[in-house]
């Protein structure tokens, strides 16, 4: 009778090792004599990794060129009209202020004057060309005319650079417009004042979307994970944009954003929630069920209603709260011992627990 029980336990353990698949390291399972379902060991069923509580990491909201904008005159400007007040909603391209820029007017006038002078000088140069060839005009007179043409050409280029750099092709009253759609949060300008670019913006505009979220992970983000950003304003779903090794050398710096057009919460600080994807071979176990023998991590596994147990190697993905996420090829319906040290000792000894 004892020999029959021993053969039954050995056959059950070996069948469990085969069911573990080729993804786990090849370690021969060690059988345990005895009827394990009546064992005093505590056994639990592994769960899919996606059922675990989400991981949480500190995160912060970052302003971007799509979420924050300022309206600044590119040159000293006299404010002659303001079209917005704090709290106003504007679309991209809506008027914000009307200004007069003396430097733009002066540059346009200089460019026009230089152009007119060049027309006259070039006409004169065309007339002198044949005469100079016949020796009827002094070479010095022709050279002086060429020098004057070059000077006026440079004046025209400088003038054009001024208003081209400012982004305008006309003078007079110029309308400054909002670069983005959003809400006007500040209008520090005053009618009639002369504002230089270094004096700061005439208005600030904040969009309801376009921000990004930054967080630091201890390891590379797991492919297929889903993410959320929780702040005092609530929880929203976000997507991973990119990640790089952190400058400190510890972990990874990652960026996230909400769906296109989705409104971000106003809170600057929050928590990033990470949910592990549902994936074959990823399991959620109590952290106490994972043992370490120096050569690697392991769990003690047995079928749900059969004799025999085995030590199965696992890859520890991460610890989440009191649970561990492991990668292993566990057979359907397998149970895992909560105490891997005692379970491993029993397997090694081949004795009844």
C-alpha cells in the first residue's frame, strides 16, 4: 500500500512539472509523499495579475506650449486697445490687444524709401554703363554710384528684417491675437502704456487641455499597462507618451497625456496609478508565497485535488502592497503554498507534511 501511494505522488508531481510549460526554467519537481489536500499547509489559488491593486507613484502636471500661452509685443508697443479681461474665453486667433509699434512703422518707411532710391539709382547706372565703356564718364563716378546702390540695398534689407522679425507686413494699428484657445487668466497691461518685450506679457491664456504628466518609475514601464492620474479633482485615464532612464540613474522618467481634447484637472500634484495588463503567465500571489533559495525565486505548487507537490521557479516582476506579481507557467487549477520555506523543506525531504 505504501509503495502504491509513493508511485501515485511521484506521478502527480511529474505531471505538474510538465504542465508548467517551457517558459519557466527547467527544474525537476520533487514529489511529496502523502495526501496533500488534507495537509495543514495553507494553500491559495493564484489570480491574474490584472486583478491586483494598482501601483501608485507621485506625479506632477506640466504646462506645455499647447496648454499655456502669453501675448507679448515683439517690439516696444503703445497699447491703444484691450479686447479681453481675466476670465474671458478665447479661440485661437481671437484679438487680445491693439497696439502701435513705432519701430515697425519706421522700418516700413525706411524699406519703402530705400526701394524708391534703388529704382532711381539703378536707372541712372543703366544709363552710365554705355558711356563708361566709351570713356565719356569717369570710372570714379560709376564706382560712387555702385557704392550708393549697395548702401541703399543694405538699408532695405535691415528695414525688412525688422518688420519680418516682428511678424508684420504693415504698420499703423496692429492687432495682437491669442496663440491658443483657452481662458484668459491675466491681463497686466494698461491702456496707453508703452510696453517693451522685457516688460512681460500683455495677457496670459490657459487651455483646458494639452498638459502632460511626469512621473518616475522604479523600473521600465510594463508593456500593455493602463494608467490613470488621480488628483484632488478626481481620476482621469491617461496614456504613456514616452520614457527614458532617469537622469539620476535610478528608475525611469515617464510622460503621460490624456486623450486628445480631454480636460486635465487643475491640480499640479497627484498620483499616477498603474494597472498591470492581463497576460498569460503573469500571476498575482501573496508576497509571502514567493520564496528565495539564492539560485532564484520559487513557489510550492500542487494540483487542487490531487496528491503531490513541486517547487516551481518563478520570475518576480514586482511587489505591489502585500502581493507579488510573478511570471511563471502554472497549470490550470494549481494551488500555491503560503509558506514556501516549509513547503520547500517538505518537498526536499519527501516527507508527509
